[in-house]
C-alpha cells in the first residue's frame, strides 16, 4: 500500500510549538532558494524531505524521533566551508562523532553508488556516512548553527552547479 502524501499544514501541526518559528523559517529559506519539498508519514511521525538541483538531489530533512525533532542536512559540499564546521558547538560535533563511518570511503565495502563525506573539524579528519552524519536535534543551541549550515550548503551548491 503506497504511503499517503501529507500537506505542509499537517506536517507543521505536528511540530512542537517551540520549534514552529524555526521550522517555518528554514522551510521558507529552502523554498526561496529553489528546493522542492515532499511530506510523508514515517514510523515515528512525519518527514519533510527537501531536494535541490537538476536533477533533484537530497538536501535536508526534518524528522521526528522519540527524543525530539531532528534536522538531517546532506552536506555534500561541506568541504567547501570548513571554517564554519570549526564553529559548531560541542554537542553538534558529538552528534557527528557518533554517526557511522562511511564504509565506502574507509574500507570500500559499501555500495559503489554510495559516497560519504570527507571533511575536517578542528583538525580531526572525518569520513562519515551521508545518511546520518549531519543529523542534529533541534535545540535552542543548535538552531542558529543548523540555519547557517543550510545557508552554507545552499551557497556552495548554487556556486558549483
């Protein structure tokens, strides 16, 4: 049975009140910069999936978890803004540290179509899986960094079409 598509309003109704202004702001930033969005229902709640470019490639998701809402950023151009990555707070760097290594980059054992991220934060070299590398809980501390991360990634993708 195919998943039923949901609307932005249905998705937005499920967002915690404290996160609504931030989620709405990011939604508008991504749409204003040419991202396409789809809303679906998943096991833990709704998912908003943003794609950018031609052909459209994964850009960012809003996902619900039992512990709260997360943003997943597909930072395929992260190597283009290393100075920003060095500014991430410790909790966000810890989230990156706890993500899985990219088995394709590290040991060439993953799918040949899968490509992870190779980048450095404060001198530490990372080779991480693209599916959970930049996945952050939305908190008061993380909000400005998530917004800036999305803006940096958009700028890099727009500059390197």
